[in-house]
C-alpha cells in the first residue's frame, strides 16, 4: 500500500506507508522515501492522477482513455495507456508494486494518509 495525499504545492506530508507519497492538487507529483520521482510526460502524470483519485478502485482502460483524450481517442489509445502504465510501474516499483492490472483495467493500491 502507498500513502494517498491530496495536498497543494509545497504541502507534502509524511506518511507511515512504505515510502510512496502522492500529491494531485497542482502538479501531479510522487515521492519515494522523500525523493521526488520522475513521473514522465503530462499525459503519463494524468494517468497516475486518475489512478490515485480512484482510491484503490479498479479503473477501466476506457476511463483513462476518456480522461486523456475526451472525445478524440486516437487509434493507438489503448496501447498508449498500456505504455504509460508500464512506465509508471517501473517508477513506482515493479516487484509486487502498488500498480497492477485487473481484468481490462488497472488498480493503484493506496491507503489514505
């Protein structure tokens, strides 16, 4: 599990989770053990924000696609989402990390902190 923080810019809070913290108000940011993580492109950060705000609920790929492209979904949308999730897994922790595939969607296991 990871800490789920809704904080404004510069208002990072400590947590008792195993080292991951998120901020989704203002720029989407994440830290592991106090060190800020490189979350990639704005679209990849938006993908993470959708997952964080779902509060451990499984988010269908179609929901992420809607958040990223609204009504102008490109033919490559599903593959692009898979790529963003793959990259986020590497950043957040691959080995039994908090981000996993569930059916046709994804789940970021978080605990509110």
